[in-house]
């Protein structure tokens, strides 16, 4: 069985919305082990190969082009 990690928005009243489950093995396959649900496609693949995602990662997360 492949373990899944549950992501979501936890509200002050304890409710959880925007829930998404991602397989641990999918996150392990990402070269940078990104723990942000939007970084993963519905098929479980990461977006490290997507030019738009790379640009955002450089701009917002401090990666360099040489990281890809």
C-alpha cells in the first residue's frame, strides 16, 4: 500500500476544506521533494519540468535555473 499525505485548509473551527491526497511515492519522485499540492498534476507527476512552474519556483521560492 502506498501511503498518502493529506493536504488541506484547516479553519479555526476545526473544519478542513480543499482536501487533496498525494501519494508519498509521487512526492519522493520529485527532484526537490516539494510539499505544495499544486506542484503535482492529477496523475501524480511533479511540475519541475514545466517552464511556467520553473519560473514561479525561481521567482517565489529562490530556485535557480541551474536547479533544473
